[in-house]
C-alpha cells in the first residue's frame, strides 16, 4: 500500500502534520495520542501505510514492536502503572497503530477489560448450559425441589 495523502499518520510520518513524537526508529514512530485514555498514552505507528499490523513485513514488525517495547518501558518508569495495556485496533484510522496505555486498577481501561473477562466467563457458562447432559442435570435439580407451601 502506498502512502496516502488522506491519512493523518502518513502525514505525521512525512513531517507534514504536527505530532508529539516521543521516540523514533528507522521504520516506526511513537507519538502521544491526541485523545488519550490516560496521561502518557502513546501510539506506535509504522512509517509506511498499512492497515493491519500483520501485513507489515517481518522487518517492519520487528521494528514496530521493538519501538513499542522501548516506549512501554519508558511509560512504566514514568508513571508506575499496574500495566501498560497494549493493543492494536484501527477502526477510526486505518493505518497500523499500537496503543500503549498506562493503566491502573479501576480506571476505564481496567474496567473495560474486566468487563470483557466477565463476558468471556459468562459466555462459557452459558455454552455449558446448552449441553443436553447439563440441561438434564438442571431439570433434575428443579424437579427434586419441593413446592413451597403446596397443598
Ligand atoms: Zn497512513
């Protein structure tokens, strides 16, 4: 994919749009997110336009994650978070960007991931309930319960 003039990250990589760059490597840049989830929230982007990180070359991937590692360590030292949450999405800007977000217990990101874990566990419990043997067990339990106050 060629660099694109309508892509803000391509424009930043070419030095044509402003950004608070915190670290650089030959093939990647790390910059502050303009709408941070927390102080110190950084994005790590490849200089070349690509939508999915797994479509980068092996060299670009190594460079991107190497820079992400350097910056995550800086965030850890600077803010002493419980975690530096790291993920790749790109729904709003279709140019690879890794999120590096310092996260503390109870903050929105922590609550978000806790909610996802709760949903995962909940979904597993629901799937188990669809199993015929498990349904028979549940039905047996309810049949065995006495009717309260029945005549
Ligand atoms: Zn781009």
